[in-house]
């Protein structure tokens, strides 16, 4: 039995920051629903290992290791994928980083690094891919936001600022590009067990707080993001645009 609204066969997806964590889970999930996937990351060793794992599972997968914080490298990388591998039908802007420290002590270089990695990369890759999509009159862009697009916690104010920017950049991309046949939406995870959050996962105090704070009373598992990503990538979301879809166990709905 097939479900055409969620069938990604014949489509190609570029997922940035996809050698591990959420990015890898999303790439794996899109591949399981028929998409060919192109992985991206800066660590070639991790990237090659991710390619091998997906290939062993039967996915059609390749990799391109350009730096998403370098506008010129992004342009060349995207053009290379388009000419050498094929058209990018789905873009998942997942690359991101976190740094935790009290705001009054937050290093300036870390602030600038967060902006480049979490915001500029979304603009650079989104723009480079959209230029090709616009010419074809179709395309899906999914920007990975966060519950921190809405909420703040001590020690991560700059991260919160970047994820708020991703949410509004998604709206802006929709406003400019929907007329050209593109659907641009954001996927906003809550607290998931990933390498980025490992220190928090290992903290008994934080995990206890999170379980009490989240209506679902637990951490999320990365495979629980796949359904939302497939929805935003396929025909089912053909009239969904500029939307931020929270997958967070209810944490943004409850005090």
C-alpha cells in the first residue's frame, strides 16, 4: 500500500548538518519514504560514516562537504550538487550549534559563531537552493527552528535569538518565494536526545526538571521528528507555507 501524499519517491533532498543527530535522523527518514538524500557536514570522516550507514540500509545517498557558514562555498556546493547529482527538490536547513554560558559573560566570538552557524547558513543555503527551485517553479524548504524560537532559558540567550530569527526568516522566505511555487516552513524540535544536548541528558537535575515541565513527561527521540519532516516535504503540505511546526511534547503549550 502506498500513500501518495507522503511518498517522496523521485525527489532529492539536501540535509545540512546531517552526519549525526537530528540531521541524520531526518535524512534517514526521508530516505525511508523514497527520497534520494544528499548529506552535508564539515567533518568528512563522520559524513562518510553516515553515508555508509544509509547505503547499507538501502538508501540512495551521496555527500557534499561544503561549509554552510561560507557563502561562496555554499554557492559552489549547491551548484555542484545541481550539475553533478541532480535537482534539489527538498532542502532541510538543519546545521546548527549551541553554546551555554551566562549572558553577561558570553564571548563575542561565540555570539558571532552562533549567528553564522544558526542564521547565516539558513540564508546562504536557502538562497542558493531557491535560485534553482524558482526556475523550476517548485520546491520544499524546511528550516530547523526550536522551542527556543518561542521560549528562553538562562545561559542561552544568543541561541534563543538565532532560533527566533530562523522562525521569522522562514516567514520572509515564504513571503518572497511562495509565488514561485515554493513551500517554506520551519520544523521546531523540543528537547531531544542528541549529541548537542548530551550534557543536559546526562544531568539528572535537568532531566528531572524537563520531565516535570513537559506535558509528555520525557525527552523526545529523534525518530519522532521524521513524520513532521515527511509531511513538510511531500504533497500533503502543498498549501502549508510560512508555518512553524513544533514537535515538542507540548512544552510550548504549558506553563
